[in-house]
């Protein structure tokens, strides 16, 4: 049976797990066939945060695709747990993955739905995206889970200019546009669907 955390539009509480073994941040859902995947898949509610430091750089992590081996860069974040809402998950994940507790003006700006192999399991991610400024660029990754320790290759604060020169695959693909918009106006206006 497939597992899910609930609907992406939900306020945050995870629905019951039923007979399915609980995995962190997931509960049962419809079959993968209904979701357009060949196998049973997890559906995972996730928060992602575009962190921006005082110099206008954004923090990205680099990992390798489990299916292609391709390197890709993405902002910190992770699965919604227990009775959390997306904002609570965003704050917890940022603290766990960076050690940064002070997020200034944490604001939601978009959503994204993607599917890929995650921890050897077909997974559909239902993501809510935030941006926030941070007073420091020092990060502490001692809060990483074992999975993160074995899968995050490196982290780096990127300038817009560096991203525009080509840093490899970015997730989502419009990260330079998002950072550029923030740098020019001090915000990301309106809620939008983000590309894969």
C-alpha cells in the first residue's frame, strides 16, 4: 500500500497511518497508478526554504540523484512531521539542517509537486516553499539525519552571479529568477506554482 502525509492544501496534521508501517512524515494514500507512477509511491508533505543572507546569497545543498547519479543543488527543508503545519516544519528543518534558529520574515511564496526516487522508494513530494532572511551565514549540520549525512555532499552560499554562470542542475530550475526577484524587490510577491 502507498503512504502519504495528507493533502498539500491541509493545515498540517498528518492523517492516520492505518495498517501501513509509519515512516517519518508519511501515511497511506492512493495507489501510485492514480499518481502517475509505475510503482506504489510515498506522498510526502515537505517544506522548503530559500534562505537569504545579509549579502544576498542563498544556501543550497548538493546531492546526487538516486536514479541518474546526476548532481543537483536545492534549498534546505524536509518533511512535515506529526501535527506540524508547513511553517513549523520549515522552522524545525532549518534548525536541524543549519543550526539557524532566527528566521526573519519567514514567508510562503509557492508550491511544487514532483516525483522521484527518495531513499530507494518512489516518492511524490507535495512542497510548500518559503523564503526568509538570516542574520548569519555560519551553518551547523550536526542536526542532519543519518540519511542526510550520507546523501548531502556539500553546502554552499551562492550569489546570483554564480548561479547565472551555471552551477549545474538547480531545484527548482528557476532558483536564479527567484533570488533575482528577491534581490530587486526585497520580497517574492504572490503565490506561484514552481517548476520541477
